[in-house]
C-alpha cells in the first residue's frame, strides 16, 4: 500500500524544461529548413528549374513547421495560465475542513481519524494500521454498521507503545454473518494547512498528508 496518498508525478519545472527543449529543437529544425530551401532556390539551374510540384510540397512543409511552432507557443501559454489558475484555486482551500478519498492520514497529538463507509452490516471486521514502511503496528477487531462511521486511533501500538506523530495508512477487511466480503471504503478528513506546488498537479496538505484535488468529496468552512 502506498501511504504517500499520491503517485509521484512530473514536476512543473521538469515539464517546462522539456517543453522548452522541444521548442528549441523545433525552431532549429525550422531554421535549417529555411536555409536548405533558400540554397535550393539560389542554386537551381535556369535550364532545369525546381519541379513545381516539389516546390509546392516544400512550401507545405514550411507552413506546417511554422504552424507547429505557433501551436507550441500557444500551448505553453495555456499551460502557464492553467497552473496560475490552479494555484489561486488551491490557496482558497487553506483553513477549510475537507474530506477526501484515501487510506493515509496524519497521526497528530495522539489522534488520527478515518471515515469508513460500509455497504452492509459487518459482523467480523479487522482493522490494520501501517506505518510509512508498510509495517502493521496496530490491529483491531469488531463490528461495523452500514453507512458512514468514524474510526479514531490514539496511536497505541500492538506492543503497548505509542506511535510517533506522522503518516499512517489503514486497511479494513469486513465480512457479514455468512462470511461474505462487505465493501468498506475509507476516507480522510482534516483542515487544510498548506498547498504543495512541487508536483503537477499540485496537492493540498492536511498535516503530513498530501491530498489530490480530484479525491475531494466534501469541503466545509474552517473553524
């Protein structure tokens, strides 16, 4: 299980660098094309001028390259505008209470909370909490009513110790009275404390938890 809450994506800096390199290569090829075409026109034999069809094909290629450069410029402008709008939008979430799909959340001051949504009543439920290394440090058993419920962990570990503050993930295995698997989805909630612009797309921060904007299910005014 990936406890990071997000897959590593290409950063804006590397994306911009790649786009800049591609455009530089395109412009260089464009300049070379112009030089070759000009040399052909200057050195063609008056007795054997360039074939009209061939000349037309080269003009079409010339137009295509020019259009590709203009399109590339336009796309870079749109990407920059989109990133700016996204940044403005995400900053607006600061201080708001959010709920998002996910299994990883932050243990802070001896408390971590997940929201569980069970499709049916589960008479046998096993809860396992893992640290960032994927090791199970706490296990719990019980029942689970249908619908939404909150599961709060106080940081206690299986060996009787106390887990340090940080990022932890939860898995829930549930079965009904007949042994059938019951579907249980997990979600996290908390107050947005920051925005991480180091990856693309950017993500909201709830403590140490990175939350992609696409995983949000609810937003409430912070108190």
